[in-house]
């Protein structure tokens, strides 16, 4: 009955008939939800997503294996010392946004088609360093902890879980603050269009 889309997908999921409107009157704490975080979950004046988690996506690096020239997407994606040592999240929109950040765009949510194409081209040039695209955060962490990769696209909880591992005590893990910018995200809870238990 409940699903967990990130805000970028809420309009599409609503248009596809996958999620239904949330009756705010049944959600007693709705008045306490941060209005800015809640706004992206509203489509056509109706609430389709309630913000649940939010944070930033940034590169995470094993400092015991590699020290980047700077805290930068460009540094980890183009340094020849990292050939085949980077893994990224398997999500096309995020890859385009990272390319946009490296191309100097400050608002990667409003890229023109030309800028999208340029961002795509920038990320294609980074292929030599990227050994894999992960769909499971668990896989990203396993590859990072094992040393198969030295850099991964990471969320705050990825970093927290990795540094909590006793085997990573001396790995000098760095959750970067890239000079080009981080990707911000908000994910939410939504209700199926035809829930069994409303």
C-alpha cells in the first residue's frame, strides 16, 4: 500500500496512475511537515508524497588508497590513477546532473537540451574511471570495503554504514564536499493508487 519514490518521480508516478492523493486530514502531523520539503510532493494541488528522508549525494573516497587532488567530481572521474576504481549509482538523471555540475551549471534541475547533451558527453568521457554502475547500495559498499573500488557515489547513510565497519577503521574514508556541488534529494512516502488498506 505504501511506496517510497523520490520527488523527481512523483509527477510521473501520479500521471501513470501508480500513486493516489493523500488525505492530509487523516495525517495528523501534516501541519508540522516542513512546507519546502513537502512542496515537491504536491501535484495539481493534491499531496501525493510526504517527505521522509533527504540528503546529499557526493563522492566517497578511501583515503588509504587514494588522495584526490581536490574534493571534486572532476578529480575522481578524470584522474588516470583511478582507472577502473570508481563505481557510480545506476541512475541516468544523477549522471547528467553530475556532468552539468562539472560543466559549471549551478542549477542542474533546469538544464536545456543542449546542456543535457553536453553533460552526457562529459560523463561519457569519464567512462575509463568507472568500473561499474550499482543498483544496490549494499553492492556499492561491498566493493568499496573490499578495495575493488576506491571511490563510490554515496549517500550520507552509505558513509555512516561504511565507517561503522571495524575493517574500515584505518581506511581514512572521506565523504567529499565537491567544489562543483553535491546533488540534493528528497524521498517520500506515497500511497498506491488503489491501496488495499486505506
